[in-house]
């Protein structure tokens, strides 16, 4: 069975927040391009990025679902899931680095540098994508038969 829209949204939320959150805890220790920033500032910025990616990702899943309906097999090739970093990352970049939303998450005195954002986005995206296409399918065998749903 292919993941349903509901299953893809649930999978995106769970994998991004859990696997991406664990990865963020780790890379916040070694984050490049941030001199003088405390661990809590870096972690807060990375978790803010994860929240932005998750919320935007739900909207993108609706767009992807519509596009999938135009395909004969009604599914994406696995590589498409990796390449979507371009459009999702670009929108997240505009929102996070250029602060196009209220300062509800980030401190006024701390800005996420472009190089740090790109490092965090690319490595987190790769870790989440690799987990979703590798170990998760081993550890959650029935995930596929439930249409990608966790609940």
C-alpha cells in the first residue's frame, strides 16, 4: 500500500520532529558559523527551523498530493522526496533567515547566519530522508501497510 495523504502528513510530523530533533540536539554542539552564541540560542534556532519545516511541510504535502494525482502511479519516485529540499528549503530560508514572520521564536539579538542555516537544513534533511527510506522501514514494518500512518 502506498502512503495516503494522512499517512504522509503524520510521517512527516513524527520523523521531522523526532529524528530531526535528535539531530538538532547533536549538531547544536558543533554548529559552524555561530561565534559567541550559547548552546540554548543555537538549539532554539534549530528547533524553530524544525517547526517551520514541519508546518510548511504539511502545506507542501497538500501540493504534492495534488501533483501526484496527475501521475499514473499516484506516487513520487524516492528521489523526488530528496529533491524537494529545493522548494521547501527556499521558502524556509525566506521565513527563517530573512525573518518574514514575527519574532515569536528567535531572540532579537540572535540571527541565524546563512551558512549555519544551510548546514542545518541540508544535514537535517539528509538524516530525515535517509531514516524514512532506510531504518524506519525496518523498525516499523507495519507502517507501510497502514498507509504511512502512525496513529
